[in-house]
């Protein structure tokens, strides 16, 4: 009922925008402003919610760290356990994607779901993160704010029925708004969205992202004032020779970043795969372990901003800073690995501040005349750790610069962040965000197009019209088969149609000079290769292409199953390429069907030649239950069916170049191309 009401409001609102006759650019700017305002409100709300939970958990005094220190030891252990239980139940029963640090889930939505994020994620992420952080979880609030902002961007885009291509941009707008609201840093927010979330600096819709980031900052200013996350002392480069130490600091930041990444994912692996316990109770164990660590080092609880401020003011003992680097790594890894909800941005800043303070104390004690105080190194290393973990050096540089508004910090900051990124990249190919996606077998480097091939099943495109060679055929019969079909490869089968080898055209050619001698002596099994691979209809084209490439073949046999190995077809490299290109084309068509405000109509057209268009139309009732071949759509109606989109339980599956034997059902939407008049006739069919 609620969904129907939401849909009706969405359609009517979209119609108002359409009647306003605005350009697409103007439309995107207006939507970006809306997302920026909502993202800013979300950032303010999550901070207020964290404060509320913290005050309930540890008291309402101004200093959370002091409250934790004054809390009885048994409450320090018990409170994170209670928080873990509440968080575990919320995530397990309402939104599993709210688990962890959130950014990989946003990236996954961009890569595989066209930017679609469930609206409930924003609510569950806000509640679970506030509980985790407010009860002492060793995580940051920035990751949750990013995921909440991204969810808001996606929800707004879905409300206005924007196409997938634009929806991704709106998710980036939400992420930018989240970072901007978290740090009062609009430039860093915009850079974060394009450098990490969208992974594309050439994104055409950069203007909406910047606008959302600025609007979120404005909202944050209005409601909370022009605050700064940290009170940072003025920085000054003591000597040109000091640059040498920043090179060294950058290298150490890269090593510690790598250690953090590996520890975090080791913890996730332990809790996910080796720790046999109900999912919703695992955060309770994490809370117990965290509380035990906090008895000795209470600084590791929560976001840790107070401890960072102590280091930036120069009021910390160097050996305490050194110990806190590693205790924070362990504490954050336990919190997130066990199933808590929160970000890794603040922990990275924390580790950087501690590492920089320790390193600065060391070099300043030995080289006081050419080095700045320890707190200057703490500030620079904050950017270095973020750059090393996220592999986003530009965002890291700008975010620290916006925190300080001090140009003097730029040179050492740039050196440290770049060196940290290089060293961390050498030690581990993936960032703390992308590693989670790689572990889920999601291709990051290739973008969304390279993942399309994983969505095309072998069943949809393999050829059932193919030539085989019997195992007992003599060389003369083999040559006759090869001459007639001209295929590059032939499956060799036994009397039960079970494949026992593959015969390659090049192998046949090598025997042609002796064909008269060998024609009745040589049989197919003598020259067939037994080093071959197979696929089944349930495999994907990505699996097939891997096998084709590995053996340097042009095709791969398709069998009914891997046990019987009865040949049912061949899948050729060219078929995969054609299907891939068609799927890309269909996806582009689906995105561009709504490239203007027309996108809000149920039926949409794209005009590609004068008098011709490509349209999405609902299936006429008279088509249901009949095959494309039986309907003879091309001859009767003068249009070509390019693809069929099937919607089942909110999921949409696109079948590119459908088979003539495909049976049309009531959930199908036809993507057709032809003359506009013919398409209009098809639309009006009963």
C-alpha cells in the first residue's frame, strides 16, 4: 500500500517537473540541491544521535573520554556488549548491508545495481552506527554518514525516476554531502565522491556533486555553526631539510596502512568463516573483547576525536601514542569484523595522529633545529594514513588542508600522502574499500561494463546448431566434415554423445599432405585433443571466456552437466562478444531513454533517425504466452525486438537479442526499434 502511494506521488511530482519544461541540466541541479540539504540534515542528525546514545551509555558530561575513564570497569565491558547485541539484531533482521564500514556497499551498488540502494538502509545505518559508536565501538561516524547520504541520493533519484546513469551521479551527490557535512569540507566531499565512490574524474555530472557538497556544508553551518572537527595549531616548515623526514613518514604511513587493511580483513574472515556463532550475537563477542582492551586503553573507544586533539595540541606521551597505534588497529578490526557498524575514516585519522606524534617526538628530540614539534607531524600523518588506506591521496590532502586552512601544510602533506599511497599500493593492490569487493568477486578496475559479462548466462547465447565428429570417423570423414562446416573446432563424441575430445582445424591441416595414405588408417580420436574444457548452460559467459582464453581457443563445448558431459551445443568467442556489445547497447538505451525529463513516463522513446525510435513498451495482453516466432513481430508490425526486460520481485533481468522461441510473459517489457508509426500501433494493441 505504502509503495503504491509512493509510486503515485512520484509519478505526479515527475509530471510537474516535466510540465515545467526545464532542461536536464537544470533538473539535475535542482535534485542535487535537494540531496545536499537532506544529506546535511542526515549528517547533523547522526551526530546528534551518537551524542544521545553516548550520554545514555557513559553520562552527559562534555568529555566522553573522561566519562569512560570514570565508568566502573564492569560497565566498560558490559556497555559495548549491549551495544553489540542491539546492533547485531538491527542489521541481521532489517538491513544486512548496514554491517561494516558502508562505503564498499555503496561502491557495489554503483557497480552492479546501477546506483539502487534501499531507502531503509539510511535509517538502519543511522541507528546501528549511533548505537555502535555511542556504546564505545572503535569506529568512525564518517562512513555511516557517507552511506546514509548515498542512500538518500539513491532514494531521491528513484523517487524522480531517473535512469541508472544519472542515478549513479545522485549517489555520488549523497556521498559528497555526507563527507562535507562530517568535516565541514565541501571540496573534500566532492573529491571523495569522484575519487572513491564513482572512481571517475571524467564524470560528466560533476556540477551536481559540487552543489550537493556545498549545500550540505551550508545546512551544517546553519544548524551547528561554522565548526571545525579539530582545533589545529599553526604549522610552519622549520627547514628545507625537514622534507626528508616527511618522505620517511610517508613510507611508515604506507606500512601502517597496509597493516590496518590486513588486520581488518583477517578479523572479518575469523568472525565470518571460522567463528561458528549466530550472526546477530557476534557483535556481542566483539563488544566483550573491545571492553577488555578499553580497561587499559580507554582512548580507543568511540571515534577518538578527543585523543586526536590531545596529540594535535602536543599534550601526549610519545610511548602512549606508539601503543595506541596498534591498539586502535586491533580495536577497530574487532568492532567491524564482529559485525559492528561504523566507518574507518576516523580510525585512520586516529592512527595517523598517533603515528605522526610518535615519529615527530623522535625526530624532534634528535634534530630540534630543523624539525617542527611532534604535533605538526601528527597533523600531516593523519592525511598520510587516510591516503594509504583509501588510496585517495587528493581527498586526503584536501581534507586536511580544509581542516587547517593553512597553505604551509601543503608541501609536507602532499609528499606524505603520495608516498604513503605508493608504499601501501606496493604492499597491497587493493584499498580498504575495494578489497571487500574483490573478495566478493566483483571486478573493480573494469567498471560496470566489465561486470556485465558476468550477468549473461551461457544458456541465453550458446549455439545449438553445431557440427560434431564421431570418435570412430576415419580421416576421410573428418576432412569432409571440416570442409562442409568450416568451424575452427569440433567436439569429438562417442556413441552416447558424450564429449571425449576436441579436434582443431589446425591439427587436421598438418595431416593433409598424407591424406591418401591416412584416410582409412587415422581416426578422429587419434588427432583429437583431450586437454579441453567445458561449460554448462548454468555457467556465465565470464566463466566461458576464461576457459576459452586459457586454452587459446575460439569456442568451448556446452554440455548438459559436468557429470554426463553430453554435448548440447557450442559457445563461440564471437557470440560472447556480440552478446556483450548488445548488452552494453541495451544498458545505454535504458539509461538514455530518460535522458530528458521524459524519463518519468512509463513509456519512453529515443529518436535515433528521422521517423524512427527505440521504445520500451509494456507487453500487450494478446502477446502473453506466445513466442516471438509465433507472433512474427517483425513482419506483422514492422519493428525489431532488441531486448526483453523482465521484472520479478523488484529485480530486473535484461535478455539481449531474445531467441525466436522465447515465450513472452506478463512481467515483460519489450525494447523495440522501428518507425514511430509502427511502434505506436504496437503500443495501442489490446
